[in-house]
C-alpha cells in the first residue's frame, strides 16, 4: 500500500502543479489500533508555484482526493487523502491548531521533502498553546460523551472517541506540551493502573483483533470517571494564562524560504 500511496502523491503533484512537502497517516492507524478494515487517512501539506500566490483573488487551499479532487489514475478505495496548502497550514500552526500538530507528530510518515516541515517542528515549542490544545480536546471529549453515552446502551468501541481526547487534554495539563499520537502511550502515562485502565486495555485488544463489539450497558464507573475528569479540566483551563507571543514574522520568513527552496 505504501508504494501506491507514493504513486498517488506523485500524481497529485503532476496533475495539480504543486510540490508536496509532507505526507503522513492520521486516524486509527496513527493512533496505534487499526482494524483490518481501517481506512488510510493520509494528510499532507503542499505548496504552489510562486505565481499562484500573486493573485488578487483568494483561491482554494485544500485538496481532497478522491472525495472532491479526482486523479487520472485509480485510487484505492481505502485511501482518504486530505491536503492543506502551506499558507493555510502556517496560519493554523500560528493558532496552535491541534489537528495540524497531530500531523506533525505522526509516527507514520509516507513522504517528506525540503526543510520547511523541520523548521515548523523546531518552532513548535515557541508556538504551542496549552489553552488551545485543552479547549480542542475537551470540546471533542464532551461532544462525544454527550453523543455516545446519553443512551441506555453504547457500543464500547465508542469509548475510544471519548478517552483519546480526554487523555490528550490531561497530558497537556501534566506535561505542558503537545500529546503523543499513540493512544497506548497516553494510557500508560495518564492511567498507569486501576479499573479504568483494565477496561481500556481490554477494548484495545478486541479492537486490534477486529472483533465486533456488541452494545454493552453503560458502565457507571466509566461515566463517573469521565464526569469527574471533564469537570476538573473545565476548571483547570479557566485558570491558564494566555501567551501573547506573535510568531507571524517567523512564519512569513519560513514561507518565503520554502518557496525559494522548492521553486528556486
């Protein structure tokens, strides 16, 4: 599959007249617990030629293959590719956008070229905002909790979509840095022992084995844990101070240097 992914990335460059700087895996494969049927959620950052940026009109800054943007070659049905143009990525990076930071922290990198991505990674410690990170993951955990658990029965695999953002927020609280992508690393650090840890370990084993998880009655111990931790994080984030550092000029320079490096 990796060879096919690289073929598709190369074809995107040819047909859309761009250069891809970075492509990685996002989603369950990057989190460390894919099933046999899991899609390949490929995310990439690309740059246009200099002339593309010299326009009075704002242009589309995403590529979504094969959902909205087609290629002349066949794309495997398991592939879902979503790319952001470099200036869009840098604007989101300036805001400490967690989905973008997850791309940069992925352990599964399909392609990387030129120095722009390494420069972004080197700037992360100066740009990362704990407030932005916790707000993002807390909102995700609360939304999934409301959607999935306010029912008499819940498919137990849905707990992943609650525990992963919750543990990511708790990692930020504990370490004051962006959390790792691997779900097991979050679990080992935040929940080293205990009943909740045992439940999560069991779910991980079943998910990786591809077992079908039937709906189970809501586990009150899990709900109590989630209620307590969500309430704690809501209070904690209110007490964080905002960092007013503005990295715009650094990112402008990074953008210009990347254009020169890629296109000459």
